[in-house]
């Protein structure tokens, strides 16, 4: 028996079998786990969003607090500036967005007709194989069905809409109380830690903050800049619904690697209903925006990367998308980066203990 336990290959095989058994048992419990996940997401989702907002704004509050401004007053000042800026932006942007949405709704039958003509041209062309034409048709039919189902569920599920409005209303209050007592929470957490682990835990938290701080705060500013660049580019090439489509580019840009493709897709679809020349110009605008973002804007604003391999980032995006959709893809990279720091600390800690 000892001969087998000392065999590394045998032990790896045992670990693999145990992992597969554990995975099989988890799959059997999948319905229960999904219900638990849905319950926990409904309860802790607003708190998580509020904590992210608090983490982004805490440096500003701390800076004002160091200048002898009470934290409560500092938070209220930030809220006042934010709400004033938001009111000014929305006062000018909402009428334009409403006008563009109304125009889009008005010309939707014409856009649909042009899209059908494009599909007919694809079907009639002899340059494409029949299997590829069938795949394109099936993809378009499935996309149309999914959009119709999503709109139907949104319109008919009033309860979900009311719940979303309630969550959006309660998150600023949660963020206010977290920001107001942010330093108190930090001291309380450290107080409850065993003395032997306090130093290591504080170093761990500082490393996580060092790894994520500039990335999270910088990404918000990068998204705004990219959205403005896309809006300007769309205006220059005469793209309709420029503000609406640029807003999509700004929001999706927060997703690494895949975000630019998601953001450009609606503009490409609209451009297809106009002309192939417009499609090329939209592609050029989005390519230029991403080149500026990756080579100039992000290095200057974010300052540094998370030192994560692209394959690992794509894996994190796939896991996040499977777990929580678009929100999961947005949060996946910061969460995996924090997990990477934790694993590195744990590995260094156990190696150090083994040496000692």
C-alpha cells in the first residue's frame, strides 16, 4: 500500500477520480444550487453593487476627510456633484436619446425590409455555399426570436421592472452608509482577525487594492472617453442614432477583449441597412477607437495591467458570462485578479511555513 501512496502518478489519478466524483455530485445538485444562487443574488446583489461604488469613490472621500472634512459631509458633497452633473447630462442627452429611439422605431419597418433584402441577396448569390447560407438564415431567425421574446418578457414582467427600479433606488443609500463608515468597517474586520494573521491579512488587502484600484477606477473613465470618441466618429461619418449606438460602445467597452465586438455589433447591423460603404466606415471608426484605447488611453488612465495572461482573461469572461451574463463578464476579471492575489499569498505563506 505504501508503494502506491508514494507513487506520484497514482496519487494524481486518485485526485482526478475524486474531482470527477465531486463534479458529478455537484451536477446532480445543480437545480438546488441554482435556486440557492438566485436567492443569494437577489439578496446580496444590491450590496455588491453598492460596495463596488463605495470602493471606487472611497479615495475621494478619504482625500476630503484628510482635509478635515467629515466623512458624512464628504459623501454628501460627492453625491451633490454627481447628481448635479447627471442632471445636466441627462437634461441634454435624454431628449436626444428619446428622439433617436422614436426615429428608430419609426424606421424599423424600413430597416427590417432592407435587412430582408440583404438576406435575399445572400440566398440568391452563388458565391456562398448552401450550408453557409442556411447557417446565416438560421442565425437571423434565432436572433429575431430571442429579441421578440426578450421584449415580450420585459413588457409583461411588470414585477421584475418594479424590482429593478427598487434596487436602483436603494443602491445609493447602501453606498452612502458604506462610504460613511468605510474606515470603521476596515478597523472592525482587522479587530476580529487573530493577531497572528493580522499582518498577513493587511498586506493581502493592500496587494488586492494595489492590483485592482487603478484598473476599476480607470476603466470607468476609459469607457466614457471611448464613448465620446465613438460618438464623434459616428457624427463625422453621418451614422444615424449616433448617441444611442455610442452609448452601447461605452458600456460594453468595460468587458476586456470581447467588449469592442459587442459594442460595434449594433452599429454594424444598422449600417448594413444603409450601405456597405457605411459598414466599412463604422468598422474603421470602431477600430480607430479601440487602437486609441489600447495604445494611448488605457496606458495613461489605467496606468498598468493586471498582469493576467489573455487566455486566463478569456477563461474568466466565459465563466462570468455563464454564471451571471453581462454583469458576470464585467466583474469576472477583477474577481479573478483578486483571487490570483489571494492564491499567491496562500502559496507564499505555506511555502514559508514549510521552510521554517
